């Protein structure tokens, strides 16, 4: 994997977690498929549709899937079941080494943060199990912003910038999915696209 790093005087670096630092998206997909089956979806979850929701808060993902398929789901229950299945499989996750190596390098001289659509317990479990918890002291999740203001809203990125003490326009964000890219840009930040899936098509303009 080759990252295209834009020129700029960046003072802080923000990283999405799933699909950017850690290759967890296949695990999330498998967990969602099983949780939705148990929750009454009645059909298989389309992989491309699932990946289009990358970075969206977990509870909202469940709601959107129900709306997409025209099925009434108990979003809270589906979310709970999905997170349980995911945590059982989390030890299978592998680091995305190119991004992690860059993060370790810049963290020697600049503040870094994780900005993730996952909830705090799940995000911190992933960081701990992959050994990234000591690298990322600042972790921003949907629990840090008002309801409905997760990605693609800019709020979580702005919270991370504030905690790092860095102006938004001097932050560089690493993201693998459109909701996160849109949120970062809305926060006035530049973005590095991380191609976590070979057939993903996201505009990087």
C-alpha cells in the first residue's frame, strides 16, 4: 500500500480505526451479518452497502440497514448482539502496517488521535488487543458528541483537534470510507485516503 501524503505544515494527525489502522472491517461485516440474521433481516447483508457505511456510528448503522431493506429492526438489540460477536473475533484482527508505521513515526514529534465511529468500549478493546493503546492517548467516539453528530458530521474531528490543541486546518486525517472523508473535509481538514478494500471507489478530490 502506498499512501499519498499531501504537502502541508501539519501539526496534528487523526486516524480512523476500523479499516485504516486495523483491518477489522471483514470482522465487522461478519458480525453484522450474523446479528442481522438473528434480528430478523431475512436476507443477506450486501457487502458493498455495508462498506458504504464505514465510519457511521454503530446504532445508526443498524437503523440505516433496516431502512435500506424496509425491515423493522430493534436497532439497540441488533447493535448489542453485533458488538458481542465482534468482540469475540477481535483477536483475529491484523494491523494495517503502512498506516501504523506512519502513525508511529509522526507520533514522535506531533500529537495523534483516533476518531472512530465505534463506541468507546469496542474501540478501546481493539486498540488494546492490537497494542495501539499506548500510541493513541486521545480517542474520540460518537459518545463524545451530541446524538446524530457522528461521521459524516465534522464534530468528532473538531473535538479531536481541540483535545490535541491543534487548529483544524493544520490537521491531516487518514480515512478509508466516505462518511469519514466527508466529516474531515467539513471540519476543514485535509484527508489521506486509505484503500482498505481493493474494489472500493471513493473520490479523493
